[in-house]
C-alpha cells in the first residue's frame, strides 16, 4: 500500500516537473520572440552596416551586463535612429531631393490656409520636422520665402543630417581611437565631398567688377581667411600680439586645459571600450557645458575686477567629446586667485570622480626661459587647421588627416574652434587692412597708429600688439575701446526679398561714429563662363581665321528653345546666376533694358549688327556679354 502511494507521489511530482519545464520553455520562447521583435524594431531604420554593429554590441552587452542594461542601450540607439529625419547613409543627392519635397509641401500648405496665418503654419511645419524656423528679425514675407525655398531646406537638412548621423555613429562605436578618431569616417567623407563641391563651384565661377576686371572666385577665396595658411598666420600674429602686450604690462601667461566630466565621454581613453558611466551626452552638450562654466568664471572675474585676455581653442578627444585649451594672460599678483577660481568652477560637477583633480583642470605657467606663449600654442593651432609642421597627433594619426578630422568634427557639431576674449574685435583689424593709405588722411592719431600697425610692407611686418595699444589696450568692455567697425544699413535684393542689413564700411572712433574712414570695397557680380565644349561660333560673318572646309559647326543642344534664351542666359543648370551686369563693361553708353520686358528682344544701342534676340547658334554668355544684355 505504501509503495503504491509513493509511486503515485513520484508520478505526480514528475508530471509537475515536466509541466514546470514546459512552462519555463514556453516563457523563454515568448521572451525570445519578444526580444527578437524588440531588436528588429530598434534597428529597423538603421543602415545595414549600423544595424549589424548594433545587434553585435547588444548581444555582447547581454552576456556582460544582463538583459536590462543591454535593452536600455538598444532602446537609446532606437531613439537616436527614430529622431533622424534623414537616414544616416543618405547621399547629398537624397538630401537635395528631400529638400525639394519639403519645399513643395510647405508651398502646398501655404496655399491651403489664409495668408495672414501663413508664417505660423509654416513654423509649426518646421518644428514637426525638427527644423529651426527663421528668426524673428525677418518679416513675414522673408520668413515665408525661406520656408518655401528648397535651397533653404537644403541647408537646414544638411546641417541636421550631419549632426544626427554623427551622434548615431558615436553611440554605435564608430568614433574612437581604434575606429575613427575625432569623427566617423562617414563624417570625414561628407566634409571632403563638400569641400570638393565648394572648390569646383569656386573654380567654375568668375566675378566681374564694376570697372570690368574679371577674377576667379577661387583666387579671391585663396587670398582671404578661407586659405588655411593665412588663417593660421593670422591666429599666430594675434597670439604674438597678446604676448607682447603681456610682457609690457608685466602679466603672466597661463596655459589652461578644461575637460568635461567622465559622464560626458562615450568611450574610455586607453581601451576605447564603452564608458559605463556615459549619460548619453553629445559633443554639443559637452561644448555647452564648457561654455557655461567659462561664462561663470568670467562673471566671477568681473565681480572681482580681474580682466583676463587671450585665446581659447576647442578640439575633440578621440571619442568626439570636446575639451578646451586656453591661453590666458592675467596680472602677476592675481595669478593664484585666477587659478583657484577656474579650478573651483571646473570641478563643481562630479568633483570626487576618479581622475578629476588630475585631468579635469590642468594649468601650466608659461616661463620665458622654457619658451614663448606662441610656442605653447602653435601645436594646437596647426593641429586644428592644416597640420603644418606636425608629423602626427597624440593618437598617432597623421597631421594632415588629424586636421581634416578636427575640421569635420567641428562642422558636424557646429562648434567654433577658435575664439579670443578680453581684446578688441578682430573685425577692426581686418577693416583697417582694407583701408588704403590715402584713406586715413586727416585721421585721429589712434586710427593712424592702428592702420600703420595693421599693414604689412617690405619694411615691417604687421604688428598686432601696436594695434591693441592704439585701440586702448586689453581687458576693456567693447564700448570702452577707442576704435570700432563702422557700419551702414544697406538694402539688398536677395533670393528672399528686400532686406536691410548692416554692412561694414570702414572704421571710426567709438565716441565719434559719424566720421567714417572707409575701407576699399568694390561691387562684384558672379557669372559662369560657358564650357569650352559648349562654345559656339560667332554669328557675325567677320572671321580673320582661316576656316577649313571640313570644320564642323557646333549646334545648340536639343533642349534649347528660342523663347527660353533669356532664362538659359540668366541661370545655369543649378540655378546659379551667370550674368548680372549693373554697369558698362567696356565704356558702353547704350542703355541696358531689364530682363523680362517686352523691349528685351529689340536691338540695343547704336550697334546695328546686334540681333533682335540671341541667335540659335551663339554662345549664351558671350552673347550677353558683348551686346550688353542684362540677365539679372
């Protein structure tokens, strides 16, 4: 009897064990299915390469930190991907197509609502697409013109695509010392492609001045601060001027490094592994943190009567998190006070984390016997501009690639790399360099001295220290400097309507702005020459060249129509104006009639040979140029 009872109990226990096992396996299958569905949903909008990386990282986290932590990480990736208005692997052509679509949608929306509410409706449409609407300084007409223009949408979409896709790349581990230092390879490629597009446009575009001089836009760009060598030289000239002023005043130079807390770093330094304390901060969040801290430091300095001056440089860590290098000049007697204030604010956030005292705030006094301030700074300036004079950076990356990556990083996250503080605006210096010597005749002594300092001649180099002295020194409020940039409001008819803009026209004394010493500026108009392959023979019969019997006559392309000749002359395939002439080019006196009027097709001036309209077999640009047509 007892044996039978025991046997029954064993049977019941076995049944329960099997039921329990089946239930566990069912739960595991359901959890696996839910986990698979969750995984697929989170990576659905990612490009294939990023999706594979996300799944691999998620599976690794499942083994190492458990399901909860792994799922939270994948959920963050899914949220980042969902916020991307444009796929991370979208090409520039895709962005242009989307911009055209958004502009059409905005135009359609505008037509379906009352005109008086048009701006508010379009602003809501921009916010739904995470696009920053035009600022309030634009009137309704100008704002609406922007929000319905595909070129405006193109600029906005390029900016947010660059930042959003880069944030996603950082989260997925494509940005660190063992993958792509400072920025992802895609961000570097995007920036290089943009530079090539810009360069091609500059080289294909020429400017004609009001007196008929023609120059390549690329040549003009190379002669300005778009030229990296000139930009680097100007920064070093300014830094040298700060140091000379500091020596005259008996001030001491400090080389300071400010770094974000550990929670803002996506990756660990040596191993490049995921930082377990990372709170999801983006590079722009890190830069905003540093800006806020520096603002608090300067406010404390102002309250205590301390006036530091110098230059700061923002550059990335290997994982894209920003840090600042600062060249700070202060009074020798207040050096310890300045260091204490800066250290206090730098360590207010997470002061007890490992390495905070060692890495978050570093300061080194510049000693003349060991080197100049410019010597301390030159490495960081070159590293972030063109890599000139350097072989590699701290991560072992070649200097030229390191500089290209630093530039791509700054553009992707809209971070300003260089900024001065406590000194007169550099725009005054640049305006002075545009003023001819005869333009300062009868000028006050301060303007004469500043102008002389800004000029580079065979006898002497430009002297930024003398410029600072002429402006009244350093550490002053902007309104207390002796010189200022003179501006005038000008009406400009642009793509988005008539706007009034304050344009620099020269320099003036701060307390006497009415007397302006004008800089030398000329009005230039862009156009594009026709390509050699599209050049056509002149319509006139005058030809001093020997013509072979088998010389072919190039015909117009199949899309050309006589009624579209004015439009073809005015714009190229990209919509770029290629012929806007506001004055005579070769001392012509015949009047130029406006494009689009009924008289536009009539013969013009005293040139009896000018055709009623441009003939079919005539080069468009040359035809408009020779006969004085205005194609604006």
